[in-house]
C-alpha cells in the first residue's frame, strides 16, 4: 500500500484488463462524472499532503490528463462500477491497479513536458503509461510479467495511445537504446535506486521511484540529475508498492 500522509495508507500495484462491450451514451456520461469526482478528490489529497510532497495542487496539464484517461478501460469488467474510486482494485496475479492519487502524484513529480521522452518501469495494465502519454512526446514502458505486458500493449494500441512503445523485459536495466530520458517513473519498489536508471536519466531529468523492502517499508523518492551529473535526492512519502522483481520473482 501507499501512504499519502502520516497514518493514511493507500494500496497500489498493477492490473490486467478484461475488455467490456460497447458503452451506451449514459454509461459514458456516468464515467465522465466519476472522473470529475475522482479529480476533485485527488485535489483534496494534494492539499492535505502538501507539506510532504511540496505540491499543493496538480498542474493544469496533469489535471487534464487524469480527467481524460478512461480508467474504466484499465480495470476488469466486473470492477468498472468502482473504476474511479480512489483505491486500488484487485485483478489476480497478486496485483492491483494503482490508486489514482498515487498515479497523479508520481506524474506531477516527474514534471513531464510536451517534447519529453519518458521511460516507465512496470507497465502493469497500462494506466500510468496512458496518463504519461497525454503529457509526453514519447513513452517507453517495460513489464517483466509477460501476460501483463502483452495485454497492456494491446490495450494501449486499441485505445489509440500511439506514442507509447511497450516491451517485455527487466525494467531494472532500463531501456538504454532509447536513453537518455527526460523523466523515468518506476511503479514497483526496488531495494535501492537502480544505477542503470540513473545513468539513463538526462541532465535536468527526474526519476520518481519507490525504494525499500516489504517489511521495513518504502519511501517515494524524486531524484534529479544536475548538469554536472550529481544527483539531488528528495524523500516524499512513506509508501508500500509491489516489489520490483527479476525473472525469478525475487525483489531487485
């Protein structure tokens, strides 16, 4: 789970989609209203956690992205009534779709600009990649669990996110062929910040990553690479993410 402020714990993780049928106009209107309420709730949490995050509100661009991406398309059909609740939703494989507040916060902290190239480590259901795709020029996303990665790639293509490229692989090693990246967002927790990701970060770029073990807890970090190559590291919130694992399932 993930903490938005002291004493408040919020779960997050990854999800697989089971596509539903065509939506009626009424259903689409309902989802639109629910997205508005979701964004309003995120705005409230941003105000409540500003002393920890350093951000009292989402930027207009991140607000627009969260208001636009159809979260209900990234959850199983039977979970669609809860798609816009500010909580994770279980989907099997021991995973969940991340809480909307955490997706919004990590996106805000990544500070993505329209011409940026972004790397996401941990594609999951593709929801975070879809949000980033609203903000960046190009998004590269990596998932180590093959069924999740393939389903997410198909889903993103079906929904028209043509600026997202997905592959199956070990995200700990990044994607050096497309580096350097203006921003890197990691949606699972390694024990330590992966050095390959720091190496693949552009000067002035930001790495948003939860770090720590499953027992002693984790901290959401923002790392910014200075022009001289040194790193400015800031702790944001206590969180609990699924672990970033290797092919054997062991936390990296």
